C-alpha cells in the first residue's frame, strides 16, 4: 500500500470513527431526552350472583308410646318440624290429615281396620289444630334464618282418652308442606 493510499485509508477510518461517534451520541441523546408517554385506559365490569328463595323441611316421629284405654286423661306427645329456608324468605307450614284417615276435626291412626282418634296442634294448650288453614285449622308461618339454620316448630299431639281398641301398633303418615 502506498503512502497516499495509507493516508486516505487512515483519513477514511478517522471519518468513520467520527461519524460512528456522532451517530452513537445522537442516538443516546435521543433515547435519554425523548420521554416515552405511557397511555392507559380503564373500564369496569359487574360481578354478581343470584340466590333464589329455597326451603327444605325435615320432621321427627311423634311417638306417643303405650296408650292405656282405661286412663281418664288424654295421652300427649310432641315432635319437631325443622324448616330450612334462605334468610329472609317467608314461609307457611301446613299438615295434611294423614294416611290414617279421619278429618281435621278428628284425625285417626290406624291398625288395620281399627283406629284411634287423635289430633295435632300448633300450640302447647292443644287448642289450635294444625292443618292446612281450611275450616277451623291453623297453619304456622315464619321467616327463614338460612339454609343451614333450622326454624324448629313443635307439633303437639293428643290421643283422646277412653278409647277401648284392640292391641297393636297404630300409625299414620303426615305430610308436611312448606310454601314459600
């Protein structure tokens, strides 16, 4: 390489380095001095759930035990109806006549063709027949405390005194209905 070519090469190399330095410096200045503005947008959405009114009911057996036909007093017993309704749900509880027959005036429990007269009440004085609200019967109303918290209702039963019937087990199945 001759001297003139070396000088040109050295000058070109110097210009290249100078140009590269200027470009790098300008890029650095542009990156540092140019602020990048972030843009944000927002919106909302709804979160919801629906709890429908609901009720369940359970009941315990009303077992009067042994009935003595010679007793001058009625045989009393009681059981519980547990109503589970969503909180704040109003409900009405009714009892049917039962599978033993009879009527709301006098329900019967049966053993074959033999029957014993009895009735079910919503009060401990046994003066308000618990039925379906027809005639002179009553229902029991309430408001739900939650599906995990029962409203416990007491059913009071009474078998009339002095019924001379054959021995055996007398039964009837009562249907509890909760309307809400």
